[in-house]
């Protein structure tokens, strides 16, 4: 059992298994590698405009969502251009195919042939931000925004190939086994999604017989999971345990299920299991499509993540997608040199695929992080990726509770921003603290839908933590109040209960020899809330004529109306921080919890009134 409140900061991008990345001396391996070519949109400005028209009730294009083929015809690369790329890559014995929409092309083959095709060469710098250079013929290169995932080790020595890792966070906080309860109903209220359902108005949608029927939820995960574990969780909280509604789609390689054989490496298994469990428990009559980015080869995980989304979006069957995985952070990047893309190019690639989703009427929910504005331990603020404006960025709160913890009486009297510096007792050594992600993006500008909304680009804060080196932070004994202005995409958009101390149960099983061992854990993190909100989206869509589409412009419009569907947590106190940011009294938005928590019944009424 891991220590309570341990943060699961993981290396590379497969949670349960650490994956090696090809180096030059291993280039002759027969294991295939996949890279992604990301194209420039043909008319970015017009595409941006059309996205907004699809969610503007005054526009003749309201709810006129595009198909992937229509996206390709209007904004993606032409069929002739795609053919040129395929013909070029065939010369190098590589397989290539563009995802419908023609924004991303998947290219697979040997590392040797990929290096030849892209004229790639090792950088001279050993910096972790150094980029492997690629070059294509001029006719093709003008259409390319970036090449993702072609890795060459930038270490000068080739005597002993080093395993290189890109850093990721699972956005997951783990605690002890849930306490025993006397009934399914009691367990559901204490540890199940019923807590989310009752608190945020989803129960009132159930009263209208809306349960997500006819809807599909796409869950983007980075590892496989056991259907039986999901069934066990659903059964324990009183939800139908029929796993026939779970559909697995392997976007890189197919596996035979999770390979975890001990408690030493359960993180990715827990993450994948809880994402499916939570989404399907809230929308208990929906179908679930799990897009699983696993590989037996040398494919870089950020490519798997991009391709997961590219396939889910181009399949166009899920009107809500959710992800709880973050890749690197906006300040330090991937923590790894030798990749063929910069962190900015990766950000742009994600934005492009997410925008295609918006064109098609798909809503995306992203867990924005569990470390306040410090996703990577650093003296400077930094947020986890992605911070895209085309996803609903989901932050965290703490529900009211009272408990004696580590010799301290903890009393949270009302729902607040999640920023826990108080439940661990007196700490004299540097530590990493729990808090809902929030702040200002370094890579994405303030989107149009946030501009003019009170609280956006202004802030109140307290210097709660003092940076004490890579081991973490010390609690500032005399925190001062700070206020100011800043630019950039403000996150989160909305928030929900994510604190481990008011969190949820999860069940996973793994093999010990030939026997399967099950384990119950209490979990917290914004990775719990994002799939719950995707489930709530499916419940809402099950009562509408057409899917709601791109949420964000509509959320901010609703937020400034008199009958707002949001409860703003605007107290400007130390008892409402996400480890730095706090509320802004009287304003609609703050960087600790965004627009606040959601009343999904009121939100449904807002969407329905626009039909």
C-alpha cells in the first residue's frame, strides 16, 4: 500500500509500464515506430469563425456540425496532397494514412527508414529542450506544421543506449482502502458517483428520465484495464454491472489486457479503470468507447495521445470525450531532449485536433492538474498540458468535512477551492501539496469567450508556499495577499469535488502468480471530475435534439446571465486557495475554481432553451 496522499508523478507515458524510446544504436530494431505528421489548416481564421457559429443560436450555422469528410474538404489537406505524402513515404517502405479530417497523418515503420524519410539528425545540444531536426521535400514541407515523435537520443555517446523518458502526470491522488459500509446505497453516497450526482444537480436530470441513453462517451486512456474491475465498482454503487456497453479501441497496438502483476505499478491501471468507471456511472445508460494508447513498439507516448484523439474525433461517434492524462508542463516541456517537436508544437497539434472535435459538435473534458499552479515542482508557476481553449478545463474543489488528521482537527465548513496545506499536520521538510490546477497558460492566449468576463485576466492570491528546491515547497508561515493582472488562457473553466479527503473509491485487480488480487482504494484528483463531467454531458445530450457541441463559449455566456447555472466560489481568503489563487468577490471568474461548480439541471435548461 502506498502512503496516503501520495502524488503519482510518473516517468514517460505508460503508467503501468515504463516505455523505452528508440536511440540511434537501436535503430535497426524490427519493432515498428509510429510518428505523426501534423498539417497546417488551409483556412485557420475561417475555421475558427465556423466553430463559434455552430454554438451561436443567432447564426444560420447553429448546430450545423461538420462530418470529418466535410472538415477535410473545407479546412484539411486535399486528397491530392495526402496522396503525395503517401507516395513519398512508400519510397521509404513506410505505412502512412491520414485520419479523416486530414489534419494528422500516422506514419509507421522502422526507425531507420523514418530517419531517412524525414532526413532527421541528432542535435548537438544535450539540453532537455533540444529538438531533433526533420526535413521533407519543399513541396511537402510547406503543408506541415510539425512532426511528432521522431526521437533521436541527443547524448553524444552511443556506446550504451540510454532509455529516455518524457515526463507525465497521472493527475491522481491515492489514499487508503475505503471504510466498510453497511449497504450499496451508503457506499454510493460516501464513495461513489452518487456524491457528484446529488451535489451538482444530475439527480434532477435523472428525475426527467435522462441517463445518457443513446449517447456514447469516448474515454482517452494510456493503458488497458479489466472490464471486471469496472463491473465490480458499478455493482458496489448500485449501477448495472453490464460491461457490454464498454468498447475497447486500440489506437496503436492491441493487447491482451493489463500486464500489471504487483502493487508496484498500478497507477495507469487505476487511471484507466477509474476514467471508464466514473463516466459510465454518471451516464449509466450510455455506451463507452475506450481509446487505448498502448504499444509494444517504440512509439513515443505523446504520439499515442495525439493519435488517440485523432482517431476518436475522426470516428465521430462520441459527442463527449474525456482525458485525465497530461504530458509535460508548459514551463519545462517534456523534461527530455531529442524529440522532433517542441512543447509549443505539441500544444498546437492538440489544439488543431481539439478544434476539429468542436467543428463536429464534440465536447472535450480535460483534467487540468492536482498541484495548483505548480504542476512541475519549480520556483515559477507552470500548468500541465493541454490548456487548450477547445477543451473544458476541469479544476478541483473540497467538499465540507470534519476529521482529525495527523493530530490536527480539520474543519472545512463549505465547499472551497482544493488546496490542501492543512491535513498533513506540521511539516518541517519540503513537500508537494494537493490542489486543483489553475492559473494562466504560457502557450495559449486568452480566448475570445473569456474576454470581457469579470475576473478573467485579473487575480487575487496568497503566497501560501515557498519553493525549497526539487523536493518541494515549505508552507509560508506568514502568507501575504497578492492581486494583479495577467494574460493568457485562464484555467480552469469549471470545478468539482477532487480532494482525496472527500474523494471516491476505485477497484482494481492484478495478478499475483496465477491468482488475481483485488484492491479497493480511495482516490482524488481532477482526473475523477473530468470523466464525471463527460458523463453529465452525455446525460444532458440524451435530453436534447442535437448535441450541445463546443461548451466553452456557451458556458461563459450563461455565466453572466441572471439565472447562472454556476455556483461561484469567490471568497478571497486563505481558506479558498488552490495553493496560490483564491476567489475574487463579486466577479464571475477566478483562477482557483473557474466559473465555479455546475448545477447540471440548470445547465440543461439553458441548453434546451436555445434549441
